[in-house]
């Protein structure tokens, strides 16, 4: 069964820069995820930056994110793939977000958003062979 993670749970109100809870990747079979960032509410003249960070021990999160989602200004969805197959040292991931507001001082920036990850199952060798032989030369 495909692993599903809510790095930012649905309906989360983001009012300040912050970090989400760490998610353990031990149960992942493919270590590849479809990441969906959805902004459901926002006000004008603000931006949201969301990145996914990785850690080997759940304590040290490094200096660079594994994946940055496109900067958000408006309601909508963005999707990206996070592939950790070549990063076996990464055992935990979490979201980190930064809010920015310009122009007006008040109110403070606020977004309602979610970041959901769904594991992409590994392709079986048989399915891969069928795909390769079915393609025209």
C-alpha cells in the first residue's frame, strides 16, 4: 500500500514562519513521492515559500532543502516529485515554510494550505519490460 504523508495537514492556518512535524520514511518502499501543495485561502500582497527538508537522525536538517515548491501567491495547487532513491541516508522529512508580506503593514500574512505526499509505487520489472517492448523503434 502506498505511503501517504501530510507534511502540512489540510486546513492548516499559516501565520508565521515555521516547521512541520518530522515524518519517518522507514515504511516507504520506493522513496519517491508526488508532492501536492494546495493554497485554499490567502490575502493580497503576500507570498508563501514551502520546502521539504531531510534528516538522517531527525535532529540535524542540513543547510539545503531536498525540494522547493514554487512560490505561492494565490489559491491553487502545485505538484512536484520528490525522489529520494539516491539519498538512502535520509530517514526523516519535514516541511518548512516562510511567509512574506509587502506593501501594507497590517494585517500579518496568512495562508491556509496543505502539503500532501503520496508515495509513487515502484514499477515492477515485468511492467517495465512490457513498456520497453511496446514502444515503436
